[in-house]
């Protein structure tokens, strides 16, 4: 279930937000400590979803600064008014906590614990203590310092499910975001989703609209599902979760794709190898992840980088879909055989696309800016030439492929190739997809070039990933639509 926190700051805004939350929420949380002069009776009456009443102190991550007796009195009022749920901290003094637990009427009590700095190595002792108290639902929320901290929450959920004990188990912070998606799928009582950006009640809270619309948390998954995702650092700007979840939805699949913010690829792989069925790989792990795999496909081995990992009968296998993704985009426009292809850049993307293009019989030239040794080595490997970037405009070019990050957000006014060297009939392909239209693409279109925006590379390499994971044709049109709408 998705619970939307109602955080005010005024009664007027809280009442408005209760109405707005209705289509997104299974429950709402009335954060009395965040609403100025809250009228509890009016809030409960206006709630069209079951409400949790919470009144949190500053020590527990809230804003209430009054006395403990005053705080607990508000929770007692919620019980008297017939609130469906109240949330009270396990740290509440016994003389205040016990009367609530023993005289709660029809209201269900959520007994909560929060740690805003870390996740304990072993949460079992804490759970054992809390489960002895007569609460209806237990809630343990900690801060994730590492992606693997989430695994402790999933393990706790497994135990609670086996004991038929309702449990909310979540990690806060950016590295804890995956728990907000996966915990309810692993039997957690609920997850929290913000009504809009700026209305989060805890660090790392995801928008309720994203939880429901993108991750499809309302979708029945009784028959199981597989978890995929992207590992990288950073991953916040990756659009893969939009594209792949849309693909799974279009295919009628319950599978899910999530971003994993990873600090150490080996530690992630060791911890999550039983949980995930495959994953995308982005910087800085493309060259690091192969050492942990059972096999690396020949094309990825030649490139020296893996962007896709698949779990299958052969174990864990690494692939690279960048090159073939680029070919799919290019060969829809032009035959590459005997064409003069200029590749701007000599990094990992240039290497992947360069090998794919060279295999189609193109004549390649690679440019370099600050690393001539790397540029010459790549050109030699591809059977082409290497030239410094400032000489690129003097070459005869049929197909121009930008594999450098020049022009990427936030440096959207930069271009890797001067407009004066663009000519009508040239095919210009930019691997940069953020922004959707780079300066290079804009100037190339004005010059009469046939342009291929970076979104096409992103979509085609993602489609190949989908096919490797599922064995099904990718719904490319739907994936393209999801990216365009982002």
C-alpha cells in the first residue's frame, strides 16, 4: 500500500492535499507536527482514505517542540475520534506509551523506531524487543549508508511475514530509495510516497505518482516478479527506470526495474545476486563489473566494457548493447559500407560504437582532445586514423558520430563540432540524450543534415537489454514514448 503524508504547512493546504491525495493513496498520514494549528477532527473528517495520525518530535525527525504529555494527548484525541491508525515511537516514555497500547479502542497502533544516521548490522534484537509490545503494526526505519543496508530490511520482512506480523521496514536517504519500492512487494505493510516534490516527510521519499504510475505498486504480483535495474554512481538522472518499466508494462509483465546507487560493484553483486535477474551498468562500473561475472560476451570483451548483465543458464553473462544499439539507429538512415565516418571522442562510448561501425565496412577517423595516446590506440584498434579535435572539420565526412560528453546538460551551449563544417546530406548522430536536442543536433538540422538524436541510441540499446533479459521483442515505440514524456 502507498501512504501519502499530509504535511501542511497550513490547515487550508492540508485539507486541499487530502483531496489531491485520493487517487494516489491507499492511506494518508496526518503529520500534525508539520501542520500549523491542526484541527484533527476536521482532518479526519476530510480524509477519504484511512488515516494514520502522527505527531513527531524533533528528536524523532519531526517538528513538535511541546511537552511529551501534550504530544501524547493529541494521539489520545485521535483514538477518541476513531482514527484508523496512530503512530507512536517506541522511545516514548513508558508512562505515556503503556496507556496508549492498552487502551486504543478500535484504532490500530503503529509502534515506530527511527535512526536518521545509520542502519544497524543486525536489526533482529530491536525487532525482538518491539514485537513483545502489544502494537498492531511495527515500523523500523533507518538511514542507508550503503545500498546493501536495504538487504537487512528485506531479511527482517521475510521473518515478519513468516510470523504473520505486519511490519513497515524502510531505509531513508538516496541509497535507501530501493526499499521504498521493493519493501511493499516483499510483504511490507506500506511504503510512503510524497504528494509532490517538496512535500517529502523523510529523506529519500519517492513521489506517490511515480510509485503507482511507473513502478506499478498497485499491480497484483501474486505469481512473482523479477527485479532488474541499473547500477552506477550517480544514477539519479538515469531515465532507464522510465523506459524499462514502461516496456514491462506494455509487455504485460510484473517485472520491475529500479536504480541502484552503488559505491562498490563487488559488494553490490555479492549482496544482490540472489535478488536481481539482470541489470544495466553505467559509470563508473562498466570496466569493473566483468571481473565478477561467469562469462563476458565476445563483443563486450573486445570493447573492454559491459553495460548489460544477464542471469541465465550459463550463470552471469556480460554484454555491451551500445554498439549494436547505435547500429540499429544508424542503419535505419544510412548504409555504412565505404562511408567516411568521423567519431568525436575516444572513450568508452566511442570504443563500443567504433567497433560496431568498423564491422560494417566504414572508413573511420577518431578524434582526440586531451589524450592523444588513447585516441591513437583506438584508431589503430579500429583500423582507422586519429586526428586532434581541432582538425576534425577538415576531414571529408559522410557520417558524424559524437561520442564525447560535449553538449550534455548542464553545458547545453557547447558543441563538439563547429557549425561551419556541417553540410547538407551529412548524417549527424549525437550520443548525448540530455538535453533531447543538443546544440550539435540543432545546428546540424539547420544545415540540412540528416540528424539522429541521442535518444535513439538510448532507446535502441535499452531495447536490446530488454530482449536479452526477457527473450521477447522490445516494445520500442512505447519505450520511445516514455523517454519523450520525461
